[in-house]
């Protein structure tokens, strides 16, 4: 609001022009306010409708969950005519899908099977497929999620095609969907992807695999040699989470990886697996490592190391970096009597900063 | 027998309610953590089933609140989507008696409730 | 050439300058409006099917330390800590830093959370005032809590202590009296995990106004529109700043400011550039600028992201006196930050930052109140002399006012279409009314406070020394609203 003093200036537009502009803006203003109010009103209406349908649909969903098929009859969950009629309306169908999905995510066993049955019986997979055909990425992603939660394996080829989608989010959801449907088998896409797996995606996949049954496929070894470093990182996380002991020897090779994050994960993974026979490799790798990996190695040695490593860990008490000193002290405390004895004999034990570091290490261990 | 169920997913809490009522229990519902804590003010239930991640107060807070009281031991079942080892261990450390990971089967829940109540 | 023509040339030049300035300012509003809408649509779509709870229990989620500096917060500290402890996140450490409070904050914490002095070696990565003691709870329920007692040194110093004590790779700084939603960290952590090859160094959050809201046990139970005009005008101002301004700038990856009340940072970068600067009153903005500068100078690809969900709620100043002091301080903070890093201005080496964000801040955030003030003053003088072209003046005033109101209405529209925290059309109409009244009742005061900030800084008013003792309860988040 600083412009209004240049009135007689030759470059200033005339007042009538400005007045017209002002009127236009005011009209736009009114239109926006009007639009907002109308929007609020229709939304309130929609919410009310949704609520009404939700109550009706919930009743059906609950009945479906406890439903038991009668002997010798085709499995068909009885649906009231009123509900069936309301399902002709798209909004009502979406409410039903959401209810089924929320239920399915939390339930297992016959309850879950029945929900899937109801989903098919009401033909709701058509809605999900319709979303897949949409050109909007968020609808595609939503459709993929719905089909995956509802275990619609028959559409796997369509879903699989999306693992190569142009849009990153769609691609990610499709990968997750395949894993959700096929567990470890679904990880096949790891062999072909050349785009990075984001950390978020790794967490999502690990979560989906938590309840997966069956053994991880043999090609897990190939993933560890993947050219895509995020695939190697993810595989190591998977090995740790699933406690795949038989891969412990392979981890030693990962200590030579060119990517720091991979080496870091490999060290963490050794700790999870308790791979005590890898300790000499860790000690050998240590001197050439970056500080981050060195810290991880000390941490891991504290967990899986033996008396043989006490001497090596002890030398790190004299490292210039205080973080290394602290991690070494922690490891020694964890290594039991031999480690504690080393600490007792350490010449600078009562000098700063060692005295504080050692006290912290000991208090932490006691907690 | 009164059972307090704390769960924020509306469809799940109803399912649990229906299943437990079928078994003849009286069911108290809390749709968020604060409601559950308020319910506890009114006296001890015979058993508590609680989610961990809920609005206003977590299931772990509910366990802590129950265990801080001088009531005779109230069994607590955790019903959570978090199945990681350390989460489960923490819950038991705080005093949970059983841990069920979602997705769960209502029938299994019913069996576990019965087992804890007849022990 | 006679005197008259020289004067006329100067006045034409000045006029041209002012018109160019105005046109640039108005087009920047247009750009902000459009970019904000595009970015918001993208974010809301992504949110519509993302299940954030998968992070909550994952042991692979990155570790986060919440830093909550507290100064004389005894009245509410127990509730605030309780509410912070119930945040949904697994790898979490809550560090409450008692900045030499003179009240009973520390004893209250010790009693209520069964704290015990503990041995902890603190790596002095950033130099700070002395730490008196570090406490942890003997009760496993509160194992995430760490309380640090330190000598008084002001907010920036308290946060630096927190950085030193923290053992996690990410830092979330908050004001202890803010109300943080339970899923806040799940959403704030997301950009750090989704970044690909560009490193996310910081992520900003929205600050919303809690005046008039229903709060129970340190949790926000029901959102209400504030009843007082002043907080309501600030609600609107925050909409403009957070839903439009920040959103648009984050689309360009050109954010310069993350609110001190709620922001997440990569600790490694934070330490590499030396932590918070306690010599400025605008430590939150200064840190972000310094971190960005560090990344630019080291040629590392990076991003500063922004999460528009309403995750942090705070009490806004309800009196003109406190509000004036707050805005005065923000102005000084901005000037200090921009002058510390003036090297970046119009410097192509700093890319978008140097060529776009920095000049924008200089021209339209810092200078706008001054230009506006001078404009009003000159118009008054002209009017007194009888030299004012009244119809043109009124038309221009009307144009600018209606444009400003339009921008406010657009901000309200963004809120309605996205998070819609308020209750129905009555509240929205009240907000719209506030938008109309605000340029007359609220805005002049904000401009005046900014001018006062400029004057105080020119006079080198020795106000900084007092800062630490005065505490930072009123040293809230920054919003640089546009109007």
C-alpha cells in the first residue's frame, strides 16, 4: 500500500482504469466467498450422506465378519435390498470400500476372508479397477492399494505393469501391492528396478513382509550384488529383520562395498544376526572406514564380540574422536569381565574426558 | 465380567464388542486414549484390551496408569499393528499380559480373553 | 537544463521506480497464490492414501530428538512434557532443556517424572553455556525423557545444548508451550525418507493459533476460531503465510525460514555449520539461511521441505503491547539475518537462493513496511499541501486494498479446501469479515511495529542482553505475512 503518492506522474494509469480493476477484484472476491460458502454447504450435505451410509454399511460389514456359510449352499452373504439399492450411488460405494478396507487391514482369519468375499460379491473391485484406468496418479495409486488390501490376485498382471509406471508414487504403490499379495515372491521386481528405493518405500516393504509366510527366495543373494545400491541396502535390512542366519558369511563381502550406507547396514545386520565369526573381518575393515561405519563396528563388536576383540576395542579408547571413545567404552562394558578389566587398567581412566565417558557407559549398561 | 476395550478404529471396536458380547461379557468402549483413562477413574474393569496408537493417550500410558493403582491385578491385552520385537518387549516390560498383532482374528482374541480371565 | 526539468525527471524516475516495485509485488502475490495451490494439491493427493502409521513402530525409522527449551514454564511444564511424551514415534528422545529457570520448573519435573541425575558425557560439538546436570527417569514409562539443567543463556544457547546432548541423527525444535499433534513426527519425518539423491536438510511445519481452542491435559481437543479480533487477525495472517507463502516457496525449494516453534533439521549439517547463533534475535531464520548457504557452498544437492498439515498449535499474543514487541523482534531478526548473509544477495553462485529468495525477502518482506510507511507519509504531506490527485489516490487505494483482501480470501479458501479446521460457514464468514477489517485495524499496527524494529536496530538499542533473562515465552514462531 505504498504506491499511492505518485498521482500526477505521467507513468501512472488513470483513476478510471484503476477503479475498473478494483471493481473486477471485488466481483472476484464476492464470487470466491460465494463459492466457499456453497462448497461448505455441499460438503456438509455430503458428509451427512456419507455418515448415513456408513451406519447402514457398517451393519452389513459386521454381519459379514461373523457370517458362516450354510452347509452345501453357495457362499453368498445376504444383503438387504436397501443396501443393494444405495450401492448404485458412487459415493455410497466408496464409503463401503473404505469400511471394508479399514476392517480388512485390522482383521485376519475368516473375518478377513468374509470381507474379501463381500467386496467381490458387491462388485466393488470394478470401482478399484476403474481407478486404475484413470489418468490421475492419485486415483491409480488408490486403486492399486484397494486391490492389494483386498487380495485381488487375479489382477496381478495389471498391477505388475504399474511397477514400471512413470509416476513415482504409482510405481511405489504397485511394488508394495505385489509384495502384499505375494510376500517374498513379490520382491522379484528388485531384480529389474533401476530407480532408487526410497527409505520410506523400504520401511513400507519391510512392514508388509513382517507377516509374510514362506521362505525368502534363493535369489536374495543376487539382490545383494545388485547394481542398485538402494536394493543392496534394502536386502540387508531384510536379512536383519528376517534373521536369515544362512546369509551371515555373505555379509563379510558387503564390508567391501563401495557405498558407505551398504557397509553400515552390513555391520548392523551382523549385530542382528549375532554373527560372531565375522568379528575378525570387522576388525580388519575398521582402520580404513569412515567414522560413521567405525562407530557402527564398535557398537556391533560390543554386541557380538568376544574376549578376543577386547584388546582391539580397547585401543580405540585413545582415538581422538570422543564419539569413538564413548562407543568403545560402551562396547567394553558390554564385553563382560574382560572388557571391564581392560577399563580398570586403562591408564587415563580417571582423567577427563575418559572418566565421564566411562561413567556414562556404565550407567547406560545398568539401566 | 467387565472388559474395557480401547481402540480408535470404529469398525474394529464394534467387531470386538460384538465378539465379546457373544461370549457374555459386559463391554465398556473407549474410542480414544483419554476416554479409556476416564473410564478407569470409575473403577477397575476385569480386563483391558487396548490399542497402542490412539489419539490423546497411548495404550502404554493406559497400562502405566492401571499398574500405578492399588487395584488387584487387571490383565491387559495389547492389540496393535506394531509387531516389532522391541515394541512387544516394551509392552510386556510395562506390564502387559498378552500381545496380539493386527491383523487379528476376533475368535483368537476371544480365546485369549477367556484364558486370561479364568487363570 | 533548468531546475524544474531536473526535479521533474527525478520525480518521474521515482514514480517509475514505485510503479515497478508495485507491479513486482503484485505479481509476486500472484505467483505465490498459483504455486501454493499447485503444491497444496499435490500434497493433499499424496496424503490421501499414505498410511503414516507404518513409521510409528518401525525400527528402521530414523531417530529423532525433540528439543524443548523451557524458561520459567513451571505452571504448565508437567502437562506439556506429558503431551510431548505421548507423541507417536518409536525412535524418539525428548530433551527438555531448563534454561536456568528461576521458578520451580526443574523440581516439578524431578518430582513428577521421578528423575535422577545421570552420568552423560556431552560432546561439545557446538560451544554453549555450562550444563549443570542431566536427568533421566527411573520409571521405564518415561524412558524417552531427558532433562538438561543449564545456566541461563537464551533460547539459541538452550537449543545448542540440546544439539550436543542429543544422540539421534535428526533434531526437531519446538517451543515447549506449543501443542504438538501426536502424529506430527510421522509427517515431519516423511520428507527425510523420501528424498532420493538430494539430501533433505530441514523440514518446516505449520504453526496454528490455539487461542480459544479447547485444550485438555496438554492436548488440543476441539478447534475454535479465536474470539478476540487480534488473535483472529493473526489466524488469518498465519493462513496467508503458511498455506500460501511457505507452500509456494517450498515448491521452488527456496524457503528461507522455518518457524522456531516447529521445525526438523538434519543434525549433521546443523553441527557442521555451527548450530544456532545466539547473537541474533532471529536465530531460527538465521540457521536455515546458514545451513542452505553451507550446502550451496559445498555444492551438495539438498532440499528444504515443508509440511502444511496443522501439527503445531500455539497461543498468539492477544494484546497490542506483546504483539508489537514480537513483531519488533521479528523485524530485527530478519534484518540481522539478511545482513549477516548479505553476500548471497543477487549472487548467482547461490542459485535460486541468491537470485530469488534473498532479493524477495529484502525487497518485499524487509522494505515493504518502510516503503508503505513512506508512501503514507508522503501522501499525507501532499494532501496537506493540496497537491494530491484525490480521485486517483482513492482509486489506487481501493485497488490495493481489494487486492490485499482478495489474497486473504484466497488463503481462507485454501484452508477450507484442505484442512478445514473450523466449524462451518459462520466461522468462515467471520474470517472473511476479519479479512476486510484487517487492513484498517491490524495491518497499520504491524507496519508500525516493523518500523519500530528498524528504528531500534538503527539505534543499536542494547536489547539483546535482556533477551535471555526475559525468556522466550513470547519469542514465538515467525510468520511473515503478506498484506
